[in-house]
């Protein structure tokens, strides 16, 4: 019995040992699989935390002491940013000044003169600034002067919209010589695709009755009695009243240096369209000027007391069906009664180049002073064809005019004297006008 009991105990012990061994291997295997998943989770955690270590502090591992975080002292209080200026700038000093940001409406009815004045006053303080007259807007602007001499240099007047003159007589008072004027500036550019419209029809209708007399009208002789020497009296708007006798120039530059006008269109000026007076360094190119052929005394470009002037690529629409396309007249008188005078301004260095169109009275009228003849007058590429409609035609006329023909002209201009006069002297230095 003792042997049986011993064998039985031994057998049971062996079975129990085998069962325990199997359970131990399964536990170790499961434990190993758990640690493999744990290792993968640690690797993923490292990637997500960009290198921050994840450690296991089981089985006697000690947790390291935490290092206190460094704190950055608060920075001193910064001043608040500057408020954005009118124009563009996002808080920075602006160089672009849009008239709409200064209260202009651009609806063609509201008087935007004050808004233009305010925009110019702001731009005047900034060198190389730009005043913007935006496209797709019509601005009603009265007589205004964009003036120096304390403005910064190289200001640009970017004209892409349309500026129209008042038809009401009140803004003009008793008469103003210019509508839009830039004075005493250094480096002024007027550019863009916009329009300056003088709406001069209200002024032209009064010309036969109140306007100063244009002495050149004596050349305009009707072919028959069907042409009225004085058209019927115009019908005025009662609200606008009678326009003053003095007609303004649409755009004038006075006493300025380095003036550029390009791209824009000037039309229907009450009198002269574009005038430069006492300016030095003028460039006009790629612009257009237009008004009806019967608009009185509406010079395209008028030069006075200026020098170093270059005009090219400019479309003067009145060259077609114009009574007198090319004129120099030192005997000119814009009054009904004029006295004969011997004083005159000396003219020199004048070039007419690539002028084409039609005329209805006379192609060229060059009348210079006996005391101060015109010298250095150059004619090149002149193509003017007669168009006899209602007036007698005249041949080209020259008096005391010296220069040269660099190409054949149409019609032939044989009256120009080649070379220089024998005794031409400038009497006063201030009387020189070089173009």
C-alpha cells in the first residue's frame, strides 16, 4: 500500500508539474506579445511627440526628477499700430491717394471739387505719390488749382475716369482763365486712359456776340450767302445762367519743371485744350485732343514762354477739316479793337513733323515780327489736303519766317525762307521762347 501510495503521489506530482509548465509558457508567450505591442506603441508615440521619450518605470525603475520650466518674462507693452490712412497702405504711410477715399462720389452730378482738393493736399506731402481718379466714374469738378511750390517732387496724377466741367455759370464767377491747373511743381505727370471733358458748347454758342474777336476770322470768307455770319442766338438753360465772357483753358501747367502728359483725352474745351506757360522740360505723347471743327479759338496745344518741349504721337482730331491747321501769328489779337505794336516774343527752334489732315481755309499761316523774326522753323512730313466746303481757299503764307523743309510737303510751302535772317537780335533775354 505504501508503494502504491508513493507511485500515485509521484504520478500526480508529475502531471501537476506538466500542467504548470504549459501554463508558464503560455503566460510568457502572452507576456512577450504584450511587450511587442507596447514597443510599437512607444515608437508611434515618439513620432507623434517629435522625439519626446516615453519610458517604463516598472520593475524598480526610478522616475527622474522633473526640471522646472523656464518662464519668459512678459515683453513691455507695445504702442498700438497706426490707423490706416486714406488711400492704400494698411497702416503704412500711403503713397496712393484715391479721390473716392476723400469723399468723391463719381456720379457725374455731385460736386467733387473738395474731394479732389483734399486728395491733392495729402499727396502733396509725399514724394513720388499718386492721386488716383478711378475708371468707370464721372467726376464733376469745378475750377481747381493743384499747386506747389511746397509739394514734394514727382507726383503722378493717374486719370482713368472722366472729369467733367460744370455747365452752371456760378462756379465760374465773372470769368476764370483756366479750369484744371497744375502750378509750380517739380516732376508732375498726368497719365492714364481717362477723359477731361470741358463741355464747351455752352461757351461756344456765345462766341459771335460776347467772346473776344479772333483776328484770323478775317480770312474766312463764305463762298455764298447761304453761310450765316452770325448764327442764331442759343437757347440757354435758365438754371445755368449766362456763361462769363472769359473762357477757361481745360488743362494748364504753369511754372513747372519736367512735365509729362500721356495717354489721356481732352475734349470740348471752352477755349484752349492744353497749355504750357513758363515751363521747362515738357513731354507730351500718345494722347488725343478733340473738339468740333466750328468751335472758336480752341487751340489744341498752346505753348507760351516754355522751352525744351517735345510733342509726339499725339492725335489732334481737329487737324481734319480745320480752317487753319498750322499757325504762328505774332500779330495775333484776341480783341475787337487792337493797336499796332512793335514788341514781340522771339520764337526759335520750332518743328512741325508728321502732321496730316484736311483744311478748309489755309494750310499754313506763319506771320512773325519784323523786329524779331521766327528762326529755326522746321517743316517735315506735312500732308494737308484742301477740302472746299463753304469758304474760299488760300495758299500757304509766311512772313519773316526762317528755317528749312526736310521733306516735300503737301501742299508745297515755298514761302519759308531758308537759313537765318541777317540781323536778328533778341532785345530782352526774357523775351525768348524756345520750343
